[in-house]
């Protein structure tokens, strides 16, 4: 089955058609009136036929608005697409279907799906799109607007199953942590699905992302625990570095000579001071280092 591609069609100026047809209509009406007055059947019938023909030709007038197209069909056969805005005229037998070329956006419903780890999440997306091939949009799918909606939600579901909601390792990609990459992936996948419908996806991004209500509280506690562990790790790394620097500086400047036992006590005290959640209270030793 061959794919129907858009082809341009140049329609006659509607203003020119009016200039020619309106005088014909007036002439026909005058002829009908004179035929009745003079009781001339030939003049009356001929003028009436002229009026009917002119009205039929006037039915070929149509308007093309900016960012709009008219898909022309002749007895079911695709003839072409008129995109030039203004008043136009074409064969009255042609069917002229209006198609918008304006940029549109689709805001999907909140979908409940499982992420890569099997956790139920809620996700929604916004897709900005427009029709670029009117023939494919009109003839390759039943309803291109419904097609955009259904395929967008299908792509969104598929995307959610490929990533975790949140990453627990820096190298892992996640829906929450890699928004730009996820948006690009979503736009690419939606575009692939809508290619056959003559639609171009301009932008796609996630508009809503959250854990499902039944696990939201548990996941919040998990995130808080992960944040605390990560913060503690940073604190310990910094404290160890500061202790190491302090010992090196004391040794280099020969301020005090410490044996292994004194170094261990100093390290213990510094780590307590640096890693404690509360302010430490100093104790002044008035005796020796060992008492």
C-alpha cells in the first residue's frame, strides 16, 4: 500500500472569479426578468440556465486562512493541497477539507505505570506539535488528533518503564534526575510514532511526575534516608581530609611531636568535633596529656 504524500495545488484567485461571475449572475437575472415581461420562453429559459450555472460556479469559492490548508478531493481522489491564504476558487466538484497548520499542544492525563524498578508512579507529559503533511494527516490515519493523543500516551508509558523514578547511583539515568535527556528521548519516540500521520513534534516534556499515593510516604522516607547517608558521607570525607591536613601541618612545622597513641586520640577528638550534629563542649585538661 503506497503512502499518500502531500502535493501543492494552485487555486485561481477568488477575486478574479467574482469579477467574472457576478456580472454573469446579474445578466442572467436581467434576462429572466425580460423573458417574463416579453413572454419569451427562449430568453427566460436561457437566462435561468445562466443563473443556475453561475450559482454553481460561485460554489467553487472558498477561503484559506493563515496557517491553514484545504485538502482537495475529486470524487474521492486526492488532487492536492491549497495553502496560499485568501479568497480562492476551484472546481465546484472538488471537496475542500479544512486542515489547521497551527502549532498545538496536548497535555496528557496522569498515567499510572511502573518504572524500571517496578515502583508504581504517576506521570504526564505535554507535547507541542503541528501538521506538516496534510495528505498523510487526512488519509493515512482515521483521525490524526486522536492518533496524536493515543500514541503520545503509549510512548509515555513505554518511556516510564525504561527508567527508574530516581537514581541511587550517580551513573544511572532516572526520570527525575535527567529531565533534559528524558525530554529528548520522549520527543524522539513520539515523533517516530507520529511520522506516518504527517505530524511534526516540536517539543515534548514531562509535566507531572510523582510516586503513586500508596507508596509515596515510604518512598519519601527512603529519599530522606538516602539524603542523610549522602550528607554523612560528604561530612566524613571532609572531616578525614581536615584531620589529615592538620596532622601533616603539625608534622611539617614541628609544632609538636605526636606518637601513634596521641595521634589516635587527636584523630578521635577531631572527628567527634567535625562530624557531630551538635556543638561540642571543650574540656580543658589541666594535667598531663595522659591524665
